[in-house]
């Protein structure tokens, strides 16, 4: 049976929504707060990776499932991952030819929060098109939260725990101690 | 640019060389200032020349003439600059930071040494289908030695003069974090200035860093040590507390400051369950399992400041509107 393939249509709708979201959610930065992640602290390698000189960590420029110089292309029609899917996707990534990508722990993830800005609370020159969403860390919740793992909201910069079965976004990291 | 109000502190990060790369004009009514670097001090005179080795005391005051122009290319090492009256700076005061490319600030690890799947913790690593978890990377793997703090943490106890003590010491005043380089106040339970139970309002008169709202100077209550309603220096707010600690000195240092939210987070041991406290209490006794103020304002609201909740390890924004929370000061770092 010849079925109509909805996938390209869904992709374009998703791309439209991401674009609209980026246009509508204008980032606000305060002039009364020092920048915690100024451009000069990063090296953009031009291959989808950036190095944060403050920590020595290399990050993926785009959230998993997005690509392009401005992270404008959607390469995965489902950019929400459960915690397990996120761990596995990081393990499988070969971004820029590296095969040691992983999820950041919660302290590493918080180290790229731009404290002077919100909606999103990240440096958009270095990490463009960052929806104001929760991003997974590799850190499981402690023993009274065994079904949760730590996430960071890049809307305001709040850290919180989310159920491991729930869907959140992923940014890859490699290197460090 | 206007710096300072009555008895306010301009804290410049310690150990950071501050070359004045261009002329700075200091003007204002009856300028008085003191510049201390904790151990020795430099005296400002009208030409802004510095005399090394002068002893700085809390009462030392340097009077500057109005309209003094500071010549080029003078370097100051001055973690603490206190102006006793409003000071106006014209021109550019360049604060040279060390090149971050050559001096990365290592992050502390999280303290988590076990792996997890969808519903269980305390599993041996690796867990099939859940690769690359927190516990498989970092200092908690490479430096897992509990003698100097849980797993990858590495702390050194310091005495009241700032001298290192063995980990077995039963009395200490500060802790040096050997990973981040930060030196932290250890709270006391003696009813004194550093008491763990003292509460503070968040207050900062520095418009470049206070998020656009100063907060409350006086809670109208005796919520901290030595509160005197007639003496603003004793008001229970974060800025006054930093000044009081620096005037008295603690562990030999006079350059204490409020920690940023990331500096507070560096101490969190995420392996510890709520109600916490989520910190290594072998090195940080008297830690409340509650919210502590950071120096970091919340960009989304002029009354918001980030709090680290040591009850479970998360951070959220609290209000400067007379909210009362706990404080641990820090020094060092970049």
C-alpha cells in the first residue's frame, strides 16, 4: 500500500516551530551582572565543537539533533531523549571525529550557564539556537531519588531533577579530568 | 562610573594584578580610601604611587585630593578597596585577568561513585545500556581517596592563622579546596561572628554586580551576631558581614567575599541524599541543610538571587525582599 510519508512535513513543522521559538523568545541580559561565559573564554573549532578555556572541556555547539553553524538544521526528528537514550546517544556520537563524547555531570553542565542572561541562560554566540529547555546531566539523583537524574534548565539556570523516563535535551561533552 | 557608598567595600578578586592601563580620574567630596591586600598594604597618595610593605589596618585611611589623575601603567595588587565616601572614576579601569587559556579552573567532581539504571542506584559500573555515567569519569574515579574528603574531593584544614593542618585535626577555621583553589570559611557553633545559625538579608550596593537591586540592608531584627540597630556596620546583611569578617580577619585573610552560585555548587556532594546537608561534613561541620546565599543575581528579576540548597543540592532563586538565608564566605580563585 502506498502511504503518504509524513516525515518531511513533520520536519518542516518542527523547523518552523524552532525558528518561531527562537524569534519569539528574545534573550535578556542584565547590565548589572558580570558575564560568566564571555565569548573570549571559548574557542570555536568550526566543526561543531567549542572548547571552554576556563574548564578545558570540549562541548558540542548544538544540542543533539541540531546542526549547522547556527544550529539551524534539524537532523533528528525527535530531539527529546530519555536519560538512557541520552547516555546511549552520547556514547554513539562521533561528532567531529571524536568517539569519547559523554553526557556532562551536573557541575560541568552548570559551568556553561551564562548567569547574566536568561531565556536562555547561555551564551548564544557560542551555543546558538538553544531552546529554553531542560538538558540532561549524567548525574543520577541520590538514594531518595533513584528514579530521577539531574537536569539544568537553560531558561533561568535552575538545576533540578527529572524522572529518568522523561524526555529532555542533550548537549555532549568530552575531556576534563 | 560611581563606586561605593558609605562604608562600602569594592572587592576585587585577589591575586589578580590590576594594571591601570589608562588614566583614571578620581574625584568626589572628601575622598578617603584604603587599599589592603590582606598581609601588606599599599598606600595611595595623590600620585597613586604605592609603598610596598605598609601594614594595613582597618582604621588606615588614605585621603585623596579631588581630581587626582592617576598616571598610566601603574600596577596594583589590591583585593580589598574600601571607599569611605562616593568616588567617581572617569576613564577606563582595566582589570587584567590572567589568560584563561593557560590557567583553567578545574571543576570539582560530584561525589557520585555508583551507577544507576532507570529505577535503581548503587549499581556497579558499567551498567549495560546506560553507558558513560557520572561515576565513570572524573576525579571520583582518578582520585578516589577519602582521606582528604569524600571520593574525588581534596580538602585541607587550615588553622586560625591559615596554616595547613592534618586531616585528623579536631579544630580548624577554614578549608582549602585543593582542586578549585578556593579557601572557604568554616562555620562555628559558638554564637560568634561566624556562627552557623546566623541569618542575613542579601545586600549589595554595587550596581555592576548586584543585578539591578540592592536588596535590604537592615532586617530590623537581631538575626546575626552583634546586631545593633544604631550601628549600620552590624546590620545583618551579606555586604556588612563580608566587611566585618575582613575587618576582623579570618584565617589570616582580609579578602573574603560572597561566593558565586557555581562556587557554592563546587562544594556539593551529589551522592548524599536529602535532607542533607549535601557536603562533606568531615571538613565542613556546622553546615545547615538549607539555602545559602550566593553573590549571583538572577538575571530574570532585579530582586532575585541564586541560592544553593544544601538540603538536596539544587539551586533556585530567592528574593532580596527581606528573605533571610545563611552565608559562607570564600576567598581566592580567579
